């Protein structure tokens, strides 16, 4: 068993704790850079909003690349996992709440 499989065996509600930890830690470390990049295109995204957007961005990314993880499958399941849908949509709403478009700089 390789180390990643060993770390991914610990789960809560069927989801690997390791995957969530890596995703949130990665966004936490990248959020200052991501906020700076978006500020250059006149979009202000507070660093905390990146943490709220971690799961919605992860689901969207997995859909775009065609990788169906258990979280993505459960989110797309029309007949079950309503609590997951509410949580992800709530995180998306909280993440979008503080985003604003910056005015153009006066010359």
C-alpha cells in the first residue's frame, strides 16, 4: 500500500479526510497569490472567500476534467445527498458574498 492510499483510508461520511485537508491547506496557502492575481483584473476576492469556494471549485474542476470523485458523484445525484447539496451551495453563496468589482484607476 503506497503512502497516499494509506492516508486516504481514513474517512468521514465516506469522504477521505486527507483529500479535504490537502484541498483546504492548498487554497489557504494559495489564497494570497490568487487574490493578488484577481486584483490585477479588477476583481477583489478576500482571502477567506477562497476557503468558502474550495469545495465548489473542486467539484467544478472535477467536472471539467471528467474525473468523477465520490463527492462529485454525490453532488450530481438527483435523488439523494440533499445535505451535501445544501452545504456546497451554501459555501458557494458565502464565497461569492464578499467578491466585488473594483473601479478603474483614474489617470
